[in-house]
């Protein structure tokens, strides 16, 4: 019984990596990621090594197997980290920089993309000739103006069979533009699942002679939307405790680190984040309830209860999910520290406990002592003043 193991990894190209793969055939049954052997490759061909020392290694970290789609040869997908010969993470290994898994971090990506008729060719639909309808009719549309649906629906079913939680698909605002939504519990799993879903999408497009375009603004002439990777996120505090003050701490932290976020959100994003087409300007930060023109959209129900998730609308469609997740988690950790500091400063101060601990006098006791003092005297003008009353 043959098993086809498809190794998938990220190369070292910048500013964003590309997906790579190769196949190993084995006679073994593969049911667990630990059963997939480490495999070498030529790193000098992927911008991950020099020719004089080109060996790099694929360390399998997550296994994707089909639950309902069958094939002639059993196929499993091994998503891999790139490691050096000493088994330490390669410098291009952004996944390892996320640290240990944290299933309290929930991430939902909205992956927008265009379909091209081929590599470096026109956007699908623009090649048909005739009059092209302006954007507007394509969003969630159906009918003769739509293109690419067969590819999108095949991709959906394949991802679901592999256990990737695609929660929905829809046509987007521009011609030849689509979106799928993917949800994962765990910061590392979220990045893995998005990269794997992109890999499947690229393969299915390749089969049809198409190419997937993740550039955030491929149509720069005319009134056309760009593509984003809107990132919905929450931690346990946001979901279970919440509170307006905590969410404001998050907003303040994200605003103070706005450039750090933008630097991690994908290349050429300045072409997309212009303040138009449902975006905030790249050099501004804002948040708003139900506001799709803000940097951070607060869902209506979250704005009513201040409990739940937030949507960062700034990441570009070509963004590296590991970098996006890392900067968001880092900012949430800073917000948590800020909340704790403010809590310690203001919310948990018990004056009576402090008086007992440090043997200090209360305000009333101090006032009585002053009154007992022979020199104690209050002028009428002082008692009449209200300038310090709040």
C-alpha cells in the first residue's frame, strides 16, 4: 500500500515567502506527524542557503489528512518548518518565532484574493472582452458576470476534507476577486491552516492554468477595491471578562505600536490603505463600532457588551500570518500588562488596609489632630471657597 507524502514549506524570498513542495512515496501507513521523516532539500534554490553549504531540512510539524475525499493513492500533507543541520530553526522560520501554542488565542482570517488567467496575465473576467461592469454587482453576486466559482467551491470542499476550518466563501467587490474565511483556535495552528489553505488554492488554480494573485492592489487603474487579510482575534480575557476599559487599553496599545503592526502586515499595503474603499489611511489609526473604514472594527454586539473579538482590517492579502499573529499577540500581552498596572494602581487600593499595614492616620484622625492644635484656625474666606470642589 503506497502513501504519498506531500511536504509543504515556505522559502526564503522577501518581502513575503513563497510556498514550496515535494513528494515522497512510502510503503508505510502515515497516521501521525511523528511518522513523517525529516527530509532535506537544496536551500540554495529557495533563498535559504549558499551553494557551498546548501543543505536545509524539512521538519514536519502538522499533518493534514482527508476525512471524506478519496484518491487512488492515499495522500497526506506534511506542513514543515525549515531547520538547519543542527535541527535549530532556520533564520527564515517565522513559525518558530511564535513560541509555544496558546489555544486561548483565537484567530479568524478573511483571505481576499484575485484570480489571474495565468502567470502575469490579466485578472479573470477582464479577458472576456466587451463591457466590464463597475464594481458593486460582483459582491456575493450570482449570474453571468461572475467568474471562478468552480475553483472556489472545489477549494472549499478540499480544505474541509483536510480538517481546515473554512467557515465560508463569497465573491468580493471586484471582478475576479473572492474571499474565504478560516478560523482556528491556537496562534500556531491559525498560521499553519492559512498557509496550507493557500497551498491548496494555488494547486487548484495551477491545474486550471490560472494564477492566484495576493498583491493587495493589483488593479490600480479604475475604481476597484484592493485585497486584504482582515484578521479577527480574541484572547480569553476579551471573551470571558471583557470590559470597556480593557478594550480601550487594547486600542491604545495598538495605536502606540501602529507602525510596528503595519511593518508586519504585508508589502505594498500603502497602495491599498488609502482611506478609501473601506480602509483607513496607512499613516492613521482609528477604531469604531461597525466601522469598516477604521483600522480596528468593533463588531456591533461587542460594542454593546464589550466582550468578544476585534477585527484588524489593516493586514494585506499577501501578509505572512505568522508575523501578523505575532505582532497582535505581542500587543495583547502589552495591553494585559497595562490593564494589570492600572488595576494595581487604582482598583485594588484599600485605604484601611494601608493604614493598618503602615500604622498611618486616617484623614479624620489627622483633621482631629489639627483641630486639637492650639494654632489651628480656618479663615472664613477659605471655607467659602469652592475652587477645589470636584
